[in-house]
């Protein structure tokens, strides 16, 4: 059996003084009672992206109807997007972002890598038009890369009309392929216009050699700022859209040794994903794979597996842990905001935060029906500086 193993995502130039080190805080535990599902009767098969506009959340799913608008005012739902390759149809949509449609009117833009289109949708879900992506400017990557790694080469952010995206000359088939790319300001059709950062500048290429759990840069953007995790300096950096480092905070995360149990868990998951029928391999087979491929696993696990931006001036780092996810995506996130506000928050295993705000997070809660449900975490600590008493429910 041919086994190709992956690992992570990335970016950045390095420079600028270090503004401070953060101590390792004990985690705050978020309970299920702290999370509210907006519409328990509306589920999603596999959410790929999420965007917020005035009074609404837009969810991009991997199954039709691909695009859903959920009102935060009255909970009303609009579901659109049939499967197909024509205008207004979707095949492999991956990113959705808010966009100014006209004066005082906001809708969303959807990038579909399957049919090679970028579509504009109005505030009430009406299809307003689309344009074809130039194949030479599109993102070419393994379709199930998120199942096998925490890398996200498809991430796109629209910052008040200025679109930020990774750009890759070659197909991204593994995590290490991402290191060869750049972060760019791009046209809506993903045509590169100006380089913001070169991913390889923020990683120690002598250390990032393992195709599994390599420590590589990660990025996100909100407001008018790019945030990125730089493993080369163990820092979070804040960049402007010209690539200048405006702030830098070094993060202290204790190293974790990769245990054989974690590697075996990853191999079981990998075989299951690669199998056309999703079959589970025998334990003896998995152990033979371990003996054959153990050298590709690093001795030390990456400290961070994702970064999310929180305006204004904040960032959330997703830490590494294989106890619930064989790929290493932990339920514990560390917040970084300047020198003083450093927290760790552990979310319930069924909740996946996707977009952090100054009131908490919007994400998805796994339901008993096997679907994902749009949910809100309302964080009292962020708004008042107080930790939620255990078992209490934050006020909306």
C-alpha cells in the first residue's frame, strides 16, 4: 500500500521587536450549557466556511443546498445553491466572505473551485452574478486535505474589498507543499496582485521536514490586519497588508513528545480516509505500517494547529492534541491579545469554534442526528473580565 502522509499550513516575514512573552495559563472549561444552538432543526453535512454580515450568519456546506443564510434576529433561514456547473450552481465551494454589494447593502461572495466560479449573492440570498476563475490563478489542492491535516490552503479573507489568499504555483498535495507558497492580495478571481508574505520565511526549513505534524506557519485575517503564527520565532505576528510587522508576541507553549499511541491513531485514521469504503484496518496491519513509516513522524509535536483572528487586535491559537482528533486539532485554544490578555479555553468535544468575535465565537455543534448545527458561545470573560462560574449560563 502506498502511504502518503501530510501535516499543516502557513506564512510570513519576520522582523520587528518582541512585545512580550506569555506564560502558560490554566485552561478555562466551557460547558455545553455555555453554548446555544441557533436553529436545532437546521443541520449541515460538512461546513466548509462561515461569514457574518449585518444580523446574519452565512454557512457554506459541502452538500446541497450549499449556502445557508441564518438570521440572528429571528432565526429565519434561506437555503440556496443547487449542485451543478452553471451560474448560481456549486460543485466544490470552499470559501464564503462578506462583500459590499451596493451602498448600504452587504451580501457574500462564494469561491467554488469545482466549477471554477466566483459568485455574488445578495443579502436575501438572490444570485447576482458570477465570473470564471482563471485556471492559472485558482487554488489546486488535494480535495480531502482537511481530513488528513490541519492545513487550509483554501482560506480566503475579504478585508473591506481587499482580498487575501494563499498563492501556490504547484498543486498542494501535502502540508509541506504550502511552505513553498506566498500570501497575496488578490483580485476577486484570485489573480495575485501583491505579495504580503513568503511562507518559507517563517519556518525553520531544517526542522520542518516531517510530512506529519510539521510545525509550519498559519494565518488568518480580519479588519485590516493579518495575524500569523511563526514557528521560527514561536510568535504571533500582526502584519499590515503591505507585509510590515506591526506587533509581535512570543508564546510559551511547552513541547510535547510524539507518543507511539498518537502515531498509531493517525495511521488508523489515515487508512480509513484513504480507503474507498472507509473500512477499518486490522491492528496488526496498522502496527506494520508504524514499523515501516515511524521515521516520518517527528519527535516533537507542533505546538499550534490553527490560528483565528479576532478583531480588534486579537488572535486565537488552536493547540495540538490527539486525544479527540487523530490529526491533532485540539479542543483547547489560546487567546493572545497584546501583553496582558492571554487565556486558554477548552471547548466541549462536540463544538467547533470557527469565527471569534468580541462576544465569543460562532461555530458548529455536532448533533445526535449526525449533522452539524450552527451555534454560539457567548463569553462573559471577554466582555467583563470575569470567568464564568462553573455551570452558569452566560447572558446573551
